[in-house]
């Protein structure tokens, strides 16, 4: 609800630019000029709580808080956390019926360790990693000796707290079948609680995907899901992030991005694989182990076209991406 304070809040273009560049440098999230009012709206409630009158005061409060408490608060304010269970079913079907089955078979045949390491990067309130956990349990039914680890990370502490609770209600459950609801959730009044057998597979951790030092510590992943996260980043941060994911994957691993996202213009390291249900990026066995940085520094200014709007990746760019892959089916590592 609007208050007198909110309508009084002033944000000059200079304040906005200072704030926006700081957020970009730290988190990779980039707000184009047309997002000024969105940023202002998201800040004003917090500023009122702190009794701060100017955006500049709040900026210094965030910047010089060495505990990072206010920075973490800010991340919760400015991130978009929309998610749901079984989001984008064709992609998930390709994961469970194609990628997962293939991996299980290959690992069994090769006598490799019976383990699956999956990363849900930008997991929001937990629906994505729990969905993956349920799908893995379904596929491993009747098989013995398998160990599954799902690492679920996000920059917002608030969403991670909710994720760890594992209690859900309402619209987020709309795509869960009655059978899965029965098997993997315990109904408690209006709430559906994730059962321990699923919960125990998922480890939640606070991770800023723009932190290259921490990103370098993520490795040996069989599959990475980073869906609907990159859309908020500048082009240079997207490139850096995709390099990080390439390096974090095992050779033979798979990488899922959001339905409206593309790697076109970001990376040629992955091969795009056409599964029956979806297109998935693949780190081929024999691809060079580490993709090195090719361009631009981490914190220099973003390209003009970058935008924080969801859906920024157009259908046209996806089509171009596909066309490029069709012409060159196997794409090498830079
Ligand atoms: C729209 S949600 C996507 C959730 C889920 N992956 C899905 O597709 O349903 C985007 C999430 O990315 C997180 N995020 C944004 N920037 C991030 C960063 N720099 N590091 C880690 N997580 C980030 C946000 O906090 C938010 O929870």
C-alpha cells in the first residue's frame, strides 16, 4: 500500500546509475534505464523501515555494511523469485526419461561410481531442486547402491530459508500430479510438506553466481539446471557464468537453461542435443577440461543491450542459435 513516504521518495538518474552499477558489479544483475521505477519501488519500503530519506543514504548503508547483512537484504528485495514445482514439463521429461536414464545406464555399463551430482543454480524457494529429487527417486526405484546429491543455491537468504522449510501451498503446486502429491508430500492443514526422503537429497547453500572464486569451487556436476536466472544478468556476466558452468560440469554432463534463454552469442563450448522432449546443452566427453575467459573483465560496464527484463532472449535469437548448430553440428571448445 502506498504511503506518503513512498510518493516522496526521489531518485535522480545519477542515484539510479550509481546504485545499478553497484548491484551489477556485485551480483551480475543489470537494470536498464527503463527499470528505474521498478528499482525505486522495491527500495522504498526497506528505506522506510530504516527511516532513510535518500537513495544515496541507503546506498552507503549497503556498501559499507561489512557484515553484508544489508546487501543480502537488498538481494532479496531486487531479485525475482517466481518458480513452481514441475516448471516446464517438457524439459523435465527430457531430464528424467532421457538424460537421467542415459546417465544411469552409462554409469552402470562403465562400472563407474553410482552417484549423481546435480546443481540447481538460482533455486529460489526450492521447487526446482525438490522436483528434481522426486524425479530421481522415481527413476532409481528398484536400483541399488545409488547416491544422489542435489546442490541448490541462491543469492537470496530469504528464499533459501523458505526452501529449507520445505512447506508449500497454493499455485506453486498446480503441476504436481495427485500421485506425486501423495507419495512425496505430507499434508498438514493447507500446507504440503516435502517428505524427508526427498528433503535429504537436497543441500541448500548461499551462493552468488557472480562470485568467480566460489564458482571455481563447484565441480564434478553431472547435470546443471540454471533456468530463468541468466535473463537478469548483463551479457558479460552471462558469458562468465556459462564458462563457470562449463567448468563445473563433468565431461558428458548436461546443462539446462530457461525456455526463453539462449547461449547464442555467449558460448560455443557446448553441443546442443536434440532430445525427444527438449533441447539440452551437452559437455561432450573429450571437450577441453576448462573453458578460459575470452573477453571483457568481470566488472566492466555491461553492453547497452543488456536488460533486466525477463524474456529478453527472443525467439529469433533462439532460432539463430538452432540454425548455427544445424550448420555446425559439433561445436568445439574455445
Ligand atoms: C526466477 S527465479 C528462478 C527459479 C528456478 N530456477 C526456476 O526456473 O523456477 C531466479 C532466481 O535466481 C536468483 N538469483 C539472481 N541473481 C543471482 C545471483 N547472482 N546468484 C545466485 N542466484 C541469483 C534469484 O534470487 C531467484 O531466486
